[in-house]
C-alpha cells in the first residue's frame, strides 16, 4: 500500500505536465489571434466581406491571412476550430486540483486555524465555488452592461476580489491563490464552451443553410474573447504562486492577487496597443512596476498563523492520528524537528528564509503527522529535502523516516 504514495505522486506529475502543455497551446493561440486581430489592415483587392488582412513570415514561409467579420460567401471544405486547447486545459487543471488539493486536503486545502472544516466540507466548498463566478459573470455580460465593457470589467474585478477574500477566510494561503486562479480559469473556459463556440457554430450553420448570419454573434464572442485575453496573465501568476510563500503565505494574499489582476491589464494593454499600431504606451511599464512594488510590500505583512500551542491543541484527524501513533513516530518527529523545522516554522530562523517553503509547517507533532506523505517522499525516498542536504540529514535518518511511514500504512491496512 505504501507504494501508492509513489504512484500517486507520479500521476500528479503527469497530469501537471499535461496541464502545462495544453495551457501553452491555449494561451499561445489566444495571444496570437488577439495580436493578429489588432494588426489587421484594409487593403485594395480584398474579397467581398473581408474585414482586413495581414501578411506574416514564419519558418521560412509567408502567410497571407484575411478576416471576415461574419463569414465568407462560400464555406471552405476544411475549417479549423480552436477549442480543444481550452477544454483540455480546464479538464487537466480540474484533475490536478482534485489530486493535490482534494486528496491532500488536510495538508494543502484546509486551514483549521481559520475554519474547522472536515475534508468533505472543504472539498464541497472548493467544487461549488468554482461555478459561482461563471454564473454571476455571465448574467452581467447578458445584461445592459454588455454594452459598457469598462464597467463590466470593473465589476468582474470586484467579484474576483470578493472571492479571493472569501477563500482566504477558510482555506490555506496556497489554496486561496490556486482556487482564485481556477475560479478565473473556469470563467475563461466557460466563455469558450458556452458562448464563443456556440455563436460561431450558429454563424456556420446559417451560412451552410443559405441564411445571412447575424453580426451580433461575432460581437458577443469578441467581447468574451477580449476578457479572456486580459485574464490570462493573472491566472498564470496564481497558478505559479504555490511555489512562492511570499505570494500566498500572508494575510494580504487576496490583495496581492488583486494587484496582479491590475498588472495583467496594464501588461496586456501595452501589447494590445502595440499590436494595433496605436502608439507605444510606455506609461504602462511604470504602472506595472509600481503595482509590483506594492505586491512586494504587501508580502512583508506577518503570516496568518496560530501560536504553536494552539496548533498542538487542534484535534487530530483519523489520518493524522494514524501517523502520530505509529511505531517510530517519536524518532521520526525528532529527526524532522532537528533537520527541517528551522525553515518549516511559523517564524523560520534559518538565514535567508522568511516564510516556510510552500507553506508547509514542521514544528510540532501535529504538523509532522499532517505532512507525513511529503516527508516520506521528499526526505525519505528522495534527497529533495533538505535542499543540498544543508542540515546534514544522515542516510540512516532517511531510512527511519521511510520505516515510520511504511509501518503506519501497513498497520492501517492490516
């Protein structure tokens, strides 16, 4: 049974690999088409109905691209649809959320010092919350605000800030940032699945059946596509934030996320303006730099932590008890406290470490029992931790950590 931890970790790696690959494909095509759309120009001799064209060179060849706002007079035999990149990114991301944050809820999802939730309650809140954003956002877009894109974007920003604050009241800082990213990504993928693709299919069907397509469908799809363009960079930041405790490990993580959303707007505004050949808005550089300085300043606020005695007083879950009561736990705990807790502490005292790496705490028995699988994988089976073995963990100590974890699993299975 203990080998399940190894298999599960490799499955998580494989799913993360797929998620990154599909995200690259989706983001790449999104950025390309936004830049292409902004760079289109009118030219003499274009076919009837063509809105603009663009000449590009890549890979030793020249490409001549023309755009139709509605559709050409004749539907081509082959038509490429850009949708699977978005769907595959969301599906792989949802799978990764389940693998890391649902299965590992006690370590990565639930912060019982904030809200004493059971695992199933945390998972239910996680799953249900992701749909809320789309429902509210879609209602706003379909209202009269659809004709007021700036106001709509401001309301979307408020919605994201409220969700970020709400997540931070019950989840770990790491889960807060990740869920806000997943919340936003769900809106983006739902835009593709429920609005952009169906509208394009309506246009294609009208054309095939000899009807004149209504331009409103293209306009609606363009609005949602533009929103996706401005949300992409913040989502990437939020997905990467779990590697940097300075981003997620403070009371102000939701405010940091809000500033990152604003940075996404300034960065994309610069490139969108440049691609549209409407100038060089260098002011966005300074605005982005100021926002980033504010992010760094906010990250210095004290982390949300309960005192050690409070953490020790928390009642252990059955899984934590399984590891804490296993033979060899006392020796394993002493090894971890001696080799790891100087960094993985509520107030790290190892030089240069200001926040516990990845937000994982290893100061007391409760912490160690919670992180048993991570200790087994990163300090027992492998030499990943301590990094470069800076605290000189001996081979026999790693053997003791492995024996403790495996004995706990074997006793539970028996």
